[in-house]
């Protein structure tokens, strides 16, 4: 874990890592996700941009994408299993 200040207890309120990924989700994380990275040139200035932080299983994010196809949505999630959920819906 990196350096931690002396005298400050190391507490984690939650899990450090989820279950081991199955083969398909592992491939989605390793191959598909990197291909979907964007640059600032990837968005038109006139296109609305939304940010969703902590999307869990991605149900709400997928509903937003379906309801607002004209909007660019950046969704962030810390857990790999959560990231894989919407990927399995979006990638055949």
C-alpha cells in the first residue's frame, strides 16, 4: 500500500477487492475498456457532457444512455465487478 503517515491508523470502510472475475468480464476489462478511453478531442463542444460517479451495477447509466443518446456520459466506478455489469450489456 504506499506510505502512510506515522501515528495515523489505517482504516478501510469497505472492501479492497471484489471476487475474482470470470473469463468474459476479465476480457472486457482488459480489452474492451481500454479501447473506449477518450481524449478531450472526442467530444464536440456543443454536446452535453454528464458525469456519473459511483454507478454501481450501471443500471442507471444504461438508462441514461438510452434516454439521452445525444449526451456524452462519463461514468466512474471503483469496483471491477460494477464496471463489468454495463459492459456485458453494451458489448455483444
